[in-house]
């Protein structure tokens, strides 16, 4: 109503607004989406999944929300659930390229590479390009032990310069048992975002896989400097300390995979 | 109204996007946005079983590729499109896979026909009729399999190749193992002589694994291998020779036992037993023998006429290694169907 437009309530003498009124963010879908991405960047996939769901409660048309849920389910190793959720999302958003790629990733990790390949081809045929589709394509090539995965991942990085992309590529290599390549991509992520503790943590895990104990220790310590309460980094440091004197560690040093 | 999926501008009031078909009423739709979650146990189980599943998938893909190459050897064909593994697994029972895929009537027909041939075939197991019915059952099974696998149009040669392949798979994968097990547990044997409680033409089932753990016992009706005997004369002066072959008869005594047969009564180690030779008409009036080690006393029921004492002993003693199994069930005729006691 126009007669209330000029009401001045709780204002200071110089007319500036009190900061407390503007501190509370508007908890809409963008807010929850932002929280989800923030948690994803710190490796808190469970929280990220919850926040994606909260974003969708506000706005069901958010494709990024549905996609994020699928990606978090894959990160949490719940592949059949990710596939099922992807199917539901695709009923709503037909032939969405990113959702097709998400289903392809879930099926690839579940072991059904043939179907995953078909879905990935379908996702690349859809309009538009996204880094995620090329990441999934690269993952399929890694799973099939073919040589062209590097090109797909390079393309993914070209399409999106965010540090999360090389980080997720490192996670893909690590999942499929290529710690050397994973370590290279983790290092790229660290170079792009030296202030992100999760990048250091992942680099440390890759170095642990390669039995580079000193480097791994340094990476975990750096992670803890940036995030003192990082429970995973603390646990990994304890693991390093315990295993360094054991016979299993010595065997891994001798015969461990590179 | 802009589509959230493809950003296409649609006319107001339209329910679905004109370009991609996505619903435009999503914002107001009531739906669950919480994804399904796996339990901790399911995740642990999958971590353990996923490598095995992947291995099976690779094995399955390899088999498909090999089958496709075999069929393509007969000429150019469209890409072989096999049903899903869970559908193929249901082909073990004809008609089940069809019902699973939604072809209820067809599946029902296959199932009923298969049961109509298999059950009577098993009932007449060991006879010619039973063999024919079981052969028909196999034919229906192969037809059901091919009916499901043939999803596209193939030429005559390709269909022949697929028929051979699927029949071979059925035989090697299902019927041969089942047949081998049945051959060991329930091998049918036809009696050729009359001997209480049996009659000529009775079909008995023999269990070849009956004596894997425990030795034969007196009173057991067993299937054993009889070796070629030399020509001998009966008490009436008839020349006879017992050819080698399988025989079914009752064990009267085990290794080391002292046997006394007198006036139709059998004594083992001084104790009377209810057992008698299957064919008491040819049993002697009086007989005494000690069964040697590793042999069993089986008085031959197939010999017509009384034997001289010397030949009686040599023909009655059967080595333990020649006993092949225990006859435990009379399968035919159906009027006297039941266990042998």
C-alpha cells in the first residue's frame, strides 16, 4: 500500500540501515544451492546432498539441484540409487544432457559400461556443452582402459576453469585405480586453489596411494593448517603414523602399484 | 512460459514444453525431492560384491561377442540384440521369461505344454514312452528359448545357427548336468526275471551314490556287474553260460559272514534273517558257505535250474567293487509304484 511506503522504522539519525536487518540471507533455492556447492567443495557430500534437496523443495525446476543430487549419490557410492534418481529426473527434464551424463556415470561405476556408453553418447548429442559431460566421457574411457581419456578431460577443463573440475577428474582416476594420474590432476587443483583444504587432502591421499609418505604428510599438514578441524586429514595422518612401521607398509613400498 | 530444461519459450497455459516435452507445471507439482538412499549394509555388500558383478558382466559381454561373431560367420546380419541377463536366466523354466516380459498368454502356453510333457515323461522314466515325452519337453523348451531370443528378422541360416547355439547351451548348461545327476541318483533299470517281490518288466531306480559312505547291507537290492562265466552244467545236465552285464539282485550276506541256507530259511552267523533270494524257485535245498573278505553273497536269480555246489559258489560271490548301486524305488508299473524295502 502506498501510504506505508515512506514509513521510517528503526533507522539511525543519519538514515543508514542497521546491519542486522541485512545480515539474514534470504533462504531461497539459490541460497541452498550455494551452500550445497560450498559443502561439495569441502568434500562434505552428505551435507551437499541435503542442501541440494532443500534447494529443490523451494524450486523443483532447478536442473542443477537434480543433477547435484545425482552427483552426490555417485560420490557417496550409491550407484543404483543415483541411476534411479537420474531416471526420475529424466522423466521430468527429458533428454537433458547433464542428467544423461549423470546416469551414465552411475551406470559406469555400477559396472554396466555398455549402457553407460549409450547414455554418454546421447548426452553429447544434446544441445549445448558442459564440462561434466566430458568428464563422464573421460571416465568411461578410463574404465575401458582406453588412451583418449586425457583429451576428454582437457576439454572439460577448457569448458570450465573452476578448480573443482581437475579435483573431480582426480577423484575419477583415483576411483578407477590410477593414483599417478590422480595425483597429477590433484596437483593442478591445488595450483588453482591453494586455499582450498580439500584439494590438499586429496593430493595427500593420492600421495599415500603412491607410498610417497613424506609428501603425503606435508599435504595433510597443510590441509590442517587451512582447516584445523578437518577430521579426514587428521585420520589420514594417524594412519600414516601407524602404518609406517608395519610389515604391510614395507611390502607396499616394495611391490606397491605406481 | 520458459521451459526450465531447454529454455524454449512456450505459450502460456501449455502443460508441456513444445521442444523437449518437459512438464511446465513442475513448480506447482507435488512430488518428493528426497532421493532414495542405500542402507549401510547395502553399501558394504556392494563394495564386496561389485568386483564379482563386474567380472560376471565382462564374462557375459564376452559370451555375447563370441555368439555374435559365430552367427555373423554365416553372413551379414543386424546387430545381435540379446535380452537382459535377468530375462535369460528365467529361460530355465519355459514360459517364465515370457511372463516376466509381459507375454503372459504365450508364456502360459509354453509352460503348460512343457509341464504336460515333462511330468508324464518323468513318470514313465525308464520306458520308451518316457523317453519320447522327455524329448518333446526338451523341444518345447528350445522353442520357448528361441522365441524369446529372436527379436529381429534373421535369414534361414542365421536362425539355424541360433537354434543350434541355443540348443547346445540348453543341453550343456541344463539338461546334461541334470541328466548326469539323475543318472547317478535315479538310473532306471528294467528287471528281466521274476523274483519276489518283483516281476519281469519292472522298472527300478538305482542310486549309484548309495554306497559312497556306507557299505552295502544284507537285504539290499543292488545293481552289480556280473563278469562272464565259463560254461557250466546244472544238476539236470543243462549247459549254461552267464554273459557279462549289469544285473539286479538281493545281497544275502556280507564279507566274513557264515551263511546257512536250509529249507527256505537263511541264517547269517547263526541268526535267522528274513532275507531270501529274489528267485526262491532256483535256490538249493541246503547250502553252507562263508563269504570271503571284500565279497558279497548274491544268489543268481537269472539262472533257471539248480546249480552244482562248485558253480553255485563261484556265481554267487560278487566282489564289492562290482556293486554299482542300490535299487531303492520301483518306478513302473504305476500300480506298484513305491519304495523297495
